C-alpha cells in the first residue's frame, strides 16, 4: 500500500550477506527523494556498490526490502526496473556502433524506428558526441566512452540513474570536467541519481547528500558541507578531508563544550560524540582552521609547536609541526607574499584554534 | 622528409644521421629477435614446411619413366605424338626396356603405367620379357607382333603423359577425374568413382562431430566461465583429463563401452529404453560418439577462453537497459562469443577431417575417412602419388576452411585458449 509521503527510493532494513557470517550491508535504512543526487561514499568493501547492485537488481537483499515509488522491488526482475546504470567499465557493447549501443534499450522497448533515431540523435547531442554515431566503442577515447555510457543510461528516460564509480578510469582533468557535465545533466533533466564513489572530492562537489559507508553501515548521511564541517564520528572525520587527530580523556563537559586531557595539555572542544567524563575521545581539527602568530593569542586553545617541515603548494603552505605529543600536526596557511621565507625549520611557532573548530568524537 | 624540405641544408644532414642511428639501434633488436626464434623456425622448416612441400611435389611427381627409361623419356617428350613413334625412338625404347627388365626395375614402371590405363602392366611386363635384341623387320613390326595393343594411340598417349615432368594424374584421380584419350579431363567410370564420396563422407562426419562438440561444449564453457577461478580451474583440468591417455587407448575403450554386451547397452536395456542391444560400434554411430568425445576439449578450451574475457558487466548492462536475460544472451553474449565458436569449430573440424585411428577402430567399411585411404596407399599399395594427392586434397580443404574463417571472423580474433 503506497503512502502519499513515500520517498522515491526507500531501503528498509536491507541486509546482505554472501556467506551467512559476514554482513556486507547491515540493516540499512535510507530514503532518496525524487530529483536528488545522492552519493554513496566509502572505502572499497564498505558495501556501497552492493547497495547499488541490489537497487539495480543484480543482487538480492538477504533481508529487508527496497521500494521504488512505494513499490517493493524484490519481485521486479532487473530488466523491468527501468533503472539506468552507468558501469565503472562503461560496458559499451564492443560489437555495436555508438548509435547501436544507444538504440539498444529503445529497440528492446519496441519503439518505432523514427523515434529511435530521433532519441539517439538527441542523446548524442546531449553529451556533445554528434557525428560519432558510426564509431565503435574501441575507437573512442576514455572520456568519449564515458559520455556514450552516460547517454545510453539516459536515452530510455529511466526513473532512476545509478552510477558505479563512472569516472574512476579517467585522468584527473577529464574527471573534473565530467563531474561538471554529470552535475549539469542532473540539474537540466531533473534526474534522480545514486552515485557510488570512493573519491571524496567527487562526492563533495557533485552531491545533494552524501552517505558515508563503512563496514556495511551508513556512518553519516548529510550534505557535503555538514559532512566536512560537522563530522559525527571519527571515521567520517578521517575519511572526509584532512584532519589532525588527538586521542584524549574527557575531563569535563559544560554546555556542549568539553575539556579533554591530551598528554600534559588540556584542549577545549565541541562535545559532539563523547561517551562521558573519564572516557576516551578523538579530537578532530581541520588543518585550515588552525591560525598562527598574533591571531592565535586570544584563542582558548593555544599551544607552541616546533616547525618540522614546510611544503610549498603554490596557493597555500603546509606546515608540519611537533605539537601535543604528535609530530604530524598539519597546518594549512594561505600563501601571502614573503611568508614562505619566514618559516625556517626548527622555528618555535604559536598556533591556536577556536573551540567550535575542534570536535570531540568517539574514540 | 617534410622537415628536410623546410630547411634543406641543415635538416637534411641531420635527418640522414638520425635515420642511420635509428637503423643501427634497431638492428641489434632485430638480430636478437631472429636469434631467439631461429631454432623454432629451423624446426618448422625441416619438419613441417619441407614435408608439406614434399607431399605437394609427390602428388604431381612423374619420375618413374624418367628414371627407368631416361633416353626414351627425352625422345618421347620431343616426339609430335601422332601415330606410332619413329623407328629410332622405338629402338631406344626396346633397348631400355630390356635393360630395365634385366635390372628388375620394370615392375615399378609397369605399376605406374597401369594407373594411366588398366592392362598396361601386363603389356609392359610381357613386352619387356620377350623383346628380342634385334628387331624382326622394323621395330614397329616387332612391337606390334609382341602385342597389337602397341598400335593403339591410347597406349602412346599414356606413355607420353608418363614422360612429362609433372602429372596431374593423382590429383585428378583424387577428385574422381581422369584424362581421356585426347588428354581431355573427364569423370571416371561410376564404378571407379570413390574419392569424392569419401571426401563428402569425411566432411559430413567432421561436420556432425563439430556440431555435436559445439552443442555439448557451449553450455559447459558458459558454466565454467561464470564460475570463480578456484572452481573453474579444477573443472577445466577434468576437461583436459582425456589428454592424459593416448588416443588409441581411448578409442579402444569406446569399443568396450559400446559393444553389444557392453555397459552402455546393458544400462539402456536395464532402463527398458531398448529391447534389443543397439549396434553402437563398427558403424557410423560409434565413430561419431568416440570422435566427439576425443575432440570435445578442443571445443571447450577456445570457448572458455573467449567467454572468460566477456566481462559480466556487458550482460548486466543489457539487462539494466531492459533486455530480458535471454535477449541479453542472444544480442550481447552470443555475438561476443563468436570468435570462440569459430575457433573451436575450426579446430575441431580441421582435426576431425584428418582423423584416422578412431574411425579405423570404431567404424565399419563405410565409415572410413580420407586419412584411412592415405594410410592404405602409403602402407599397402605403396602408391605415394595417390597418397600425396589425397593428402594435398585434405590440405586444400584445410586452407579453404581457414580462409573462410579469416573472411568471416578475422584471424586477429582467433583465440585458441
């Protein structure tokens, strides 16, 4: 019985195990809204691709149900699901031309020849490959193959488009321009996209929301901004972006702020995910939120460290300091004129950060 | 060259030097490549190419007359071929025939000539035995007196053909053709026409075996290709298991299995599928069963190798695009497996048309294939020309099949495992 407020796609307690012992996907609940661009992000083996394959119908959930527009999918064979899939390897049929590849889903649906031709033409124009109709996939570059795969997954106007690391095989520059193109198509066509990647920058730049997977569970489901700035636990903080981590013991909590003992020092941080006083915690601090010199003087967290290394990145500098018992404390500073010369190795440096920028997470 | 025309003076010199450097650095590599493959090339030359050339030569060789009657041969080649040869030719012929009779080399020639025209053997041997040292009257009269056959133009036509450096006799015979009295090509008499029938039978048996192998091997290879390697590899070894015993043993084992009192008939009778034991051996059924068994691995391996390389995402993509599993198989998997089908069929067919032992052991008289006749001519009648001509025929069929394959599928897509 479909409910009016139903999400477009809904995972309800979906569990998957191949061997009956290990759970690849562990009681997953997830809702995807119509028109949303949702990314499943995680290290390999975290269950994100399995989720995608269950949605496409190539894997069956061991338990639980997946619904599309309120309809349970478990009884719908994969070829009746009307879900477009872009595969990591593109899976363009090598014995067919580009046009034949694009016409395939339309022929299967028994569309008239004139309509097939028209739709193929439009799909190719959409990915800016008009004139490539009669090429074979092997005669195309990686980026062109990618665009054909994209066009093929969209040409039959599926309800939902799944993408399994579609840009993994491309070089960095091409990847970035393809990210932009996919995001644009999503916008223009109002597509609902579920996108799998292990590349966090891809996830952050393209998605409406990102689900971070680890060990078959979603660790955090949030917008890219939240995910980066307000990670809920140590895994997400470590996985998304760079961060400095300290292990410490919680000594006190007052109004959402906790005091944490790190070695001899005391650090004040946001109590985001702490177990209680006397319990261990992991502090997470983004390198670009650290300030140095004069600006650090009035901050509650202020420490002196010794500069071990400066790496010149052009637009910014990365400093590595020995601080709070760690010799891998990273500070990112925007590059200002003359700055690189003042930072000699071995210099004592005062650094500081705000309470709000330092998050106390699970141990 | 374009650079040289743009800046003729400098670039031309530089380009020449560059080309010289490239040549020099390439030479070492080429020498190494040649050196590494030299033993194999030499081996192939001596044990593969030369025997094939030898066989081709034997199938058109025509040296019996030239070695037995060398002077006559030379004279016959120069002779116009009208009526009987002139007296001087006959004199030389008589002298050399007598000499050959004395040296006991006439029998070989007689056998060769008998192939040209039946009855020639007796004529030559009797004449050789009875020729006088000096003619009674003219040599023409002497020959005609010994046997009036010598007056027939057909005899002299045959002798002249036997005197030619090459002959198409055997090749024509292998196709049930012969030269008529005027040297025209014609069909042999129906009761002597056997080789086209045998060729047809050979091709038909090979075709049936190939089809049976394909039908049996395709699902197996499909299954194996879909399995993880740790299951597929041991199963592949099972496929190769028959290679661990000799072909002869396997063929003989089939006689035991298939005979009237053998286990297969017992099972069929035990299951009440048949009332009478089936005749499964020493007939076509036995040949087909045993050859299919022996050749099956040659079909499985190329199919498996090609299917293993068809990425599962192709079929998945087809299904995600709306094709039913059967349609995805038919439109995507099957076409992509065509190189394996073609390679397997080519391999099995080519091996099958040359089969000898299995049909010889398991077949009846009407199930023998071309190779049996090659063996027959080599071992029993010692007719090298005929054996070589049949071998050449087999070779030509193989080449034709390969050309067809190259045309339809493309040689670069051939995968044998």
